[in-house]
């Protein structure tokens, strides 16, 4: 029996009293027609629980079983963007939206076939880079414990749980005949969500990886640096940017858009909330925005506003098409429920959920580049098209 499927089908919310109090459960019992739970549901759940206790062969992890009760309740909505998070999962979710965490400052990737964990990116100035870690390094041991057979999440947990806040890593590196040993201090790392450089002809280039709390300040710093170098045109790269915080993208758009509406949301009751720009920092130079099929959510708010105001050109491929907003709702035990609470609309009233935003200039990435981990800017045909477009504006 697949326990996760079993959890999804029953016992949904039986233990809600642990989080919300007996009054809620009693109320749901009374709502025989309208409630999620009723007396027959609870009775059936108890019967199945008894069957498991009597017949299930393996040991039962009660904590995990309980977690999946709550996960199943939210999963019953059929919404891939809503979910239940344990306290540990919610803490990690907050780390990703904050853009800061305690660690060594590297991005890890695990090969699904071999289990090998490889470093794919080292954040500049972070402890991992300072200690000498390089992209391509394979992690063999952490604190003397072999990790080749462990899940990626477990490897990260071992690193973050290092005693004395120092991770001892043994790594394999191409060209080295033996493992390398490095002691790396755990520090508070600010994830670089923005990278920038000046291209030829005074064309500024800013890539935004995600809209987290730290993104606005990083964008401002990048923009000011490019301005000091004499930037005359700007390309903002949102390719593969999955989105992030609504307030973060609005803060950045306030430095680009004219006075007016940035975006508005509408909930299930028709209540609208508008996010506006005062226009005091409107961008005065030509702008191109790079997008692709993985540019989603907040990236589409950015792209939609630029396109609606006609202040820049979108270059690339049609975006993902996520025109809805989620909100995390913390619970008293540290866990949380994240729910879809509203649709969002571009300044011209477009909801792009399920359709995405079509670029002004279509440019597919060359097939030969799709499997490359890093692409040189001179080879990046989408970027080269954006350069061509912004030069002609």
C-alpha cells in the first residue's frame, strides 16, 4: 500500500484539533453537509487507523503520518500551488523568500541515478568560495560521514547541523588524485539574486534570479553601478525566474514605470487591491526584457507591466502563465498552510493564468544550447537578439 496515497484519501483533518482546538472540530461535526469532517468521516478514519495498527507490517512513523494528514487535507483542493508545510519545511520556505540563510553559500545538485552530490554554484564572498570550493566539486563526506547514498535534503541538513558551526567537507575534484579536505565556517549568507555587467555600447545587463526580500536592494546596487559606468540602454533578464514576492517586484517596478497602476489582485469575494507607482523614478533609457517559458508569477507581473505601458520590449518566448497569488498562513506550532487567495491582473486588466505573456520579439534558444549548464553571452542567441532590439530603440 502507498501510504501517501492512503493519507490523501482519508483521515483528512482528523487531527486538526492539535492545531486549531476542539471547538473547530466540534463545529465541523455539526456541519454534516457543508463541513470537511462529519461524524461518519471521523468514525471511518478511526476504523482505518485501527486496521493499520493491527495489520500494517512495518513500523509506523507517527509524526510523519500526522504530517501527511494535514498535507492530504490541503492536497484535496487539487491546487498545485497550495500546500501544508511542517515547521521545518516552513522555515526553509522562509529562507528562500528572505534570500538569507545560515550555511556555506553553495548550490548543490544531486544526480538522480548515481546519488552523487555536486556543487553547481559558489556564491561570491560566501564561506564556501573563500575556503576554495569550486563548481564541479563532488561532495564525498560531510563531517566524516559518507553522503553518496543520502538524499540531497539530508546532505544539506548535515552541513547545517555541523558542530561548532564548521562543516568539514571531503570533496573529489577533477584533476586531483586524492580527496581534498576543507573546513568551512557556517555563516549568514545573502543569496545573490541579481547579477550585472556592462556590455558593449554602454548596454547594461541585469539578471534577476528570483524576487526575494533581498532582491530590491541588490537590483538598486546593480543599477547604480551600471549608471556610474555610463549606461545608455538596459536589458533585464528574467529567463528561468520562477517569481517570488509580490512586494519585491513592485518595489523594483517603481524604479522603472511611469505613474500609474503596477498590478492589482482580486480575491474570491471580488475585493481588489491595487499596487501603484508614483512615477518619480521612471526609466529614461531604452529597455528590453528577456523572458522564456520558465519566467513565472512575479516575473510575469514585471513583464506584463512593461508591455502594457509600452516602455520596453519583451524578447524571448511566451512566459509560464501563473496569474494567481499565494499567501502562507502560519499556525501556532510553527507549521503553515499556503493557499491561493487571489488572481492578479496587469495594468491593462489582463489575467495571464494558463496562457502566459507573448513576447514582442520571438526568439527561441538554440537547441544546441539547451543542455549547457552555462552559456557564454556571445553564444546566447536570445541575449544577442535583445541587444539587437535595444540598440534599435
